[in-house]
C-alpha cells in the first residue's frame, strides 16, 4: 500500500501493542514458519508507524486475501504481479494457494517491503511506485491488487484520470492477461456483497473508466460484507472484481499501448 510516515504506537490497545511487538520479534528471525508468517500478517500493525488514511491505503484482511486469491485460477502455474502489495497478504495467499507460480510484489513503502521480504522471500519485491516500474518485468499471467481507496493521492495511469483504485486496474492491463482486484463498491457497475442477490447498477466512476480504457470489470462471487469487521480502523464497502485484458489490449491503438516500456 502506498503510504507515508506518521502515527504512534500509543493509539493501539495494549493487546495490539503486545502482539505487534511479538510480530517484530518474529521478523528478526532468519526464516519464518507458515504459522509465524500468518501471525505477522494478523498482528503486525502498520498504524504503529504510518498513517494509512493519508494515502487511502489499508491492509487486506487475511480471510479476504484468501478468498480473492481463489479467483486467479492458476492451475497451470504462471506469473503473478501484486500491485500496491503492502506487506504481502494477497501475494502470500496466492503463494499458499498456487505454489507453482512466480510472484512479483510492487510496493512504494520501504518499511512494508522490508516486512514483505521476510514474509514472502519466494517473491521478487520491488520498492517502487506502480507508475515507475522497471523495464525488465516481462509479461504476467495475472495481476492481483488491493489498491489505495479514496480521493487522497492520485496515481497517473496511461489512459484513465481518476482515483487510485481504477488507475491501478488500468496499469495492470499493460502487464497481465487478467486481474483480480478488491475495489470500493462505488467503483464497480454491480452490487453483490451484503445484498440479497446480484444486480447491476449505475456507477458514473466506472462508466468514465470504461470509456477511457475499454476495460470491463466483472463480479466475482465473494460476499465481502462478511469481512467488514476484519479491516483495521475502517469498514469499507468493497467488492472482489476481475477483468480480462487480452482482447482490450489487442484492440488499442498505438497511442494507447503500454506507456511503461514493458515488453508484453
């Protein structure tokens, strides 16, 4: 998650501080067990030293990360890029679910990258903004992301000018054949989570995004409402969504092609 420093440990409860310190002790080890990785994911408090709301960045709850990773469908392996990876909840769930994949994690906050490298040393970690990626990344089977939410900082994507979350989807379309994303409910053209049934609905933000990029965002059948109490400090209304990128990328004009210098 893209973030900046601030905050204080004193804002946490005594139990949270104790668990966070235990997580810090675990991170001092050379190698972590799967149980230790899970403990750090659940108890390392990013708010101890960073203000998440400043960048609209909030760590993915472990249970939601597991659910989202299911929809990658990587039965034959492949390469996955996690954009705005935080400390790696989505990437680690992907690794545990699909162990034959190659993972690349992109995160701008160096403190989160340091933790992520301990949690998931099997991945290549890149400390960078998603708009300043190295040219040697190559092509990916899939992208996964819980991008920053809200109107805080803007990510400039190749074709879409708007809030960060959909800008990250646009960037992912240059990198991968398809993607799975955790997006704010107001960014998608459907309502599913917490509803009696699936329904399509008007979404002006999505309409602007679709017109600019040609990308269609689809619903995946995860009721994210059951995870609302698992977020730290917030209870966002989100949906798990997916997008196929191959055809839309092939249909782009040369002027709309990848602006990152990344070979497809």
